[in-house]
């Protein structure tokens, strides 16, 4: 993993440029999330330096012991049964991807199940699984997953974890034509997804990210470069 | 006395800063100096024994997280890289990159064809161990562990190794990129008996 910071006044210029590029093209902000629910703007705070094309991802946090049996979360826990889940299970739904994140009982691993539009139903809903190693509670690698997940148009969807800073409450990921907003929850890394910035030749993906505090103030802007590994 | 104490403090601080600087800036020149990005060569005839020969050339070479480039001089040219850092530029593949290259797979996941990659071609491929375990990609299928033969794989969500030979006691000689502390080689392993591991096969071998 590498993080390339976009510093100082460059942050604003870069973000404006990225937003302008999105607005000037043919890309239209999507009307719905991957689960068919309408795409909405985030309501909690005005996010500094971000264009008005924000889409809020949805988040649901469930205690491991209260995961309903017939849900996709339950299916993920079964799929990852080698890793006994403990604590909160965070379910995130975005435009191109859905993910579930939880810790295992050893405290040394973080587990994710990833899903995209072209994932199946029934037994094979999840198109990817990621296991991250925690050292002193920190994730060692963002665990890029770009092998199995596709959009309905068969474009690859890349997933990775972001480890937000302590003061960060929102993680924004720039996409072509819109910006996806993820709320930080339960002290867990945030599983993000994208269909842009994927380099299939090098098995890498770059995510354009900003982090914001609870009042929407910009804390940092950077590019997360992640590689398929392990 | 005060001057001596000042010298000691300065020395210790300098030593600590020197260590921190070294760790933060660790990298080798192996990839930059040796590896290439040449196109792969499609190849139609490939046997399991041929693939094993390719795998053995990686033996005693290094291990590199997210890597996929090695030579054939029977030593790790970038020993003791920091773990789980893809940017250290060292020699070797990781477990899934090694499998991808030895199985001669394509970067196009919809293609089950064989691609010949040079040893010094830096390539990892799109699959993690977990993706191999799930049989992701056109060339890869899951197989019962009792049906596994030479150059099939045993994969968990975090590791994958290739069967070089089965031992009479139910264990296997596994050829694998094992870790930074071990490099790449052949070891006797008990993956077949572990519930965390599943069988995976690369399809399309000539024999």
C-alpha cells in the first residue's frame, strides 16, 4: 500500500479539478445504490471542498450475536466461518459495491465480504472475501480485491479498506461523475469500492480519497495506491 | 561529566533516528534493476511436469509481498524485507503471485489460456489466495481434496501452495512462496488435512 498525500492548497485545486472533470463529462450521478434504494445526498454535514455531487453510502451496524439468519450478513459469516466473528458487523451499501466488515475473535484479523451487481444470488452472493492482518490494532495492508466482482456491465469493481485518522468521521471516494461518502463506524476500517483507477496489467487500483471531521472540515486528501497481494 | 553525558544522549538520539530512517526508507533495487514488463507469450502445450519445473526455478529465491519477479541464482537477493509492504522492491513472488505465474495464467480473467511469463517479468496477477480458493477466474476450479494431484493447489483464505508430491502419511510436499522469513521452496505441509484449506485446480493441462 502507498498513500500519496495531496497537500495544502493543492488539495482544493485537485478536488475542484476532479469534480469539474466529473461534471464536464458525460457521467451522470447514479440514481440508485447497488441494492436499488435511491441514491441520496449526505445529510449530516456540509463536507468542505467537495462538489455537490455527493452520494451517501448506507451503513448498518449489527452485533455479531444478533445477525438475522436469512440475511447476506449471515451468509458472509458462514462463508468466513474459519474466522469466528466478534463485535460489530458493519454492512455498507454503495453505488457499485456492498461489503461487510468484522473482526475475528483472535483480534488479529479483519474480514470482509464483497459484493457487486454481477454477483449471484442464493449461495454465491459474495464475489470476494478479504482477510486483513491487524498489528497493534492497525491494518497492515488494504487488501485490494479486484478479481471476482463485476458491475452489471461486466466492468471490474475494486474493493479496499481505508484506515481513517482518529478525528475522521467521513471518508469520501471520488468516482467518475460523483463522490461517494462513507461514514466511519465502530472503530473499524472503512471498506470502499470503485470502478475507476483500476490497472489490470499491474493488478493495482488507485482510490482518490478525502477525510473529513464531524463538522465536514477537510482533514486530508490523498491517493491510496493498493496492490493485489497474498 | 556533563559533556560526556551530553555526548551519550546525542549518540543515542542519533542512533535511534538512524534506525527509524532506515526502517521507513527500506527498499531494495532488485525490481528496479532486474525486472521487466515484457508481454507474455501465449502457449498451447503445457504439462504439469513443465509447470513444476518452472516452480522449482523459484526455489531458494526470495519472497515479496505483492511481488512476482525473480531470477535463478538460488539465493534471496533482497533478504529480510519488511513484511506486507508491496513497495520494498524485493525479489520473489508472494503465494498467490507465485501460483499465478507458475500456472501460467492470463491477466484476462475470462481467458483460461496459458501465458508464458519470463522469470524476471514483474507480474502478480489479479487473484489473492482467497480468490484462488473460491475458484475465481476462467482457468481455476475448486476440486475435492481427495482428487488433487501434482501441481494442483491447496488454498486457504490467506495462503496457497502447490502440490509437488503427496507423501504416504497423508501430508504433501508443497512448493510455495511461504513468507519473508522463508522465501520460496518445498516443504512438507499438512494443508490437506486442514479444514481451512480447499482444493483448487488450474484447468487445461496437456498432461
